[in-house]
């Protein structure tokens, strides 16, 4: 329990540090974003200095005339109450969390599904490679896994987009679903969602599957040499039982912690992928916010993405302590 508490406090402290860094980066960067926004509103909209400051206060949820430390305390207090400010692109009419909350389910859907598929495929193929190590299948699969593992996901996204959406228009290049279909729990909408999600999902599946294949192959080969596996084979147990009960279960165990970490980093890397495919997730929200220089929205999405990575690492720590009986919490 003490170990879990320590890890939880460390995760909270890390999130707090990220929030603090984000706050000061936006406000203390060269040119001072607050002053730049005030000048922009005065120039573009003919506002007085007082009206421009009032607009910036609404957008960034701060009082620009206050000392920076007071602005910081006000910002932390607002975050604790779920107030991330208001988006600049809406003219201050839409809260920052509104587009983030609307986009999160799309990102969670595509990442969870693609991670599950790549993990299951990688584990299955990796175990098969280990049992056939040195053979033609192992050589070919290892080469494939090494290549796709080395390719950045944004490069794979561009390749799939060009090959399967432009050259061979088999899949839509952009969008999350057909806008002519009424959203709801019905077959046409679900089919459209899966159809539009295919290319982004394949990007994640292909680029992450190679790592699972190589890791599972290595773990399986190591486990095959353990005494308890040799003893099980000597007892005359069926190959299938040995493979699933003794080898597979112990070889896959270290991968569960990596699974949680990988999901977190996929959240962080979703900006380019979702922007390329025009997919309505949090990554595209951040991409649009950066292009429009919507600083409150950039802050909000960045905090959410980093928090996802930190929470995933925390879950990975918990899984490692729970799943592996050889690991004692607190040591």
C-alpha cells in the first residue's frame, strides 16, 4: 500500500510540474503571449486597452494586471475546479474542455482498438517465431518486424494515405464518419466509423506490432529454457498445454506493463496521425489549436495528453506489481 501511495503521489507531482511548466512557458515565452494578445485585439478589433485586457482575462482565465505568481495561483485554482479557460478561436464563447471532451472518445476508441489488435497479433506471431526460430518463417517475420518497428508512425501514415486513399481510393482520406449518415447506435453509422478509422488504426497497428513480435519472441525463447518448462515437457504434458500454460503465460507477463506505457505514448503521438487523416480526436484538436495559435486550447490539450502518458505509466507500475508474483510491492 505504501508503494502504491508513493507512486500515486509521484504521478500527481509530475502532473503538477507539467501544469506549472505549461503555465510559465505560455506566459514567459519571448514576446509575452498575454501582451501579444492584448496588442492583437487592440489592432485587429479596435478595442481599448481595458477591453483587450478583459478579453484576454476571459480567454486565459487570468487577470493580466496581477503579478505572475497571483496569476499562477488563480490558474491552479481554476484547474482544480475543471476550468481550463476559453478558446480563442471561438472568441471566448466556448470553454476549452468542450472540444477536448468531444474529441476524447474518438481518440480512446481508435487507440484502444488498434493497441489491442497489434498486441494480440504481435504476441501470437512472436511466440510462433520463437517456436520456429532459425526457420524461414522466423527469418521473414523478424525482418518484417524490425523494419516496421523502425518506421515512425507519421511516415507510415503518409504511406498508407498515399497508397490506399489517393493512388488506390479504397478508403476515405479524411474524416471520422460519413457526414450524410445520422450519428447513432445503428449499423450504417457504426460501419462508417470503422471504415473511416481503418487507415489511422492500421498506422498504429503496423508500427507497434513489430515491437510486440520481437519482444514476445525474445521472452518466449528465454522461457523455453527455464527448468519448469523442461520439467513439464519431461512429464509428457501435451505441447499445447505446455505452450499456453507454462510458456505463453510467463513470456507475456513482462509485456503487460509495456502495453500500458505504449498506450500512453500513443496518446502523445496522436497529433500528427489524427491531423493527417482529419480524424476528430484530441490530436487533431491540438493540431488545429497550434495552427490557430489558440493558446488556452493548446494548454488544455497538452495537459490532457501528458496526463494520459503519466497515468499510463502509473497503471503499468501497478500491473507489474500485481501480475508478476516475483515482484513484491514496496521493494
